[in-house]
């Protein structure tokens, strides 16, 4: 299995190209969430929390990177899943910093 935490800089740059409008960004997010919901059925995963950042060009020509979040499944578990993810990401970041500091 590929490591889901590895990022290709080129892929990130490509994905960071802004959507032409807020409407286009919202449409992309809606389709993404529909796909995530369908994948829950395909892989029998009852609870999913998604936090996404997306790039958009606003009507005034400025670019922004708004966030979006969605939960699928048992709403009572969404906070637990989110807290688990935050703790895990913080621990991974601390490990990265420790490696940089200690060499």
C-alpha cells in the first residue's frame, strides 16, 4: 500500500491551482463528498470525517484557500474521529521536528 502521508510537490502544486469561482469550488467539493459517501458503501466504512482545503479565485480577483468539513455516519462519533486525527497529526509533526533537531 502506498503511504497516504507522502505528498508529491508537483501533485500538490497542480491540485492547488484555484477553481475559477466560489461556485466551481463548491461544486467540486459537493462531487468530492458524493464520491466519499459512495466509497463508504464500496469499502464498508461506517464513519468518515473529511477536512478539506480548496483553492478558489474570488469575484474581486483575489485567491483564497477556504476549508470545508463533512462527517458521514454516526454524528456522535465525528468528534472522536476528529480528536483522534488531530492527536495523530500532532504526534507525527512532533516526530518530524524531533528528527530535524536531533539529526
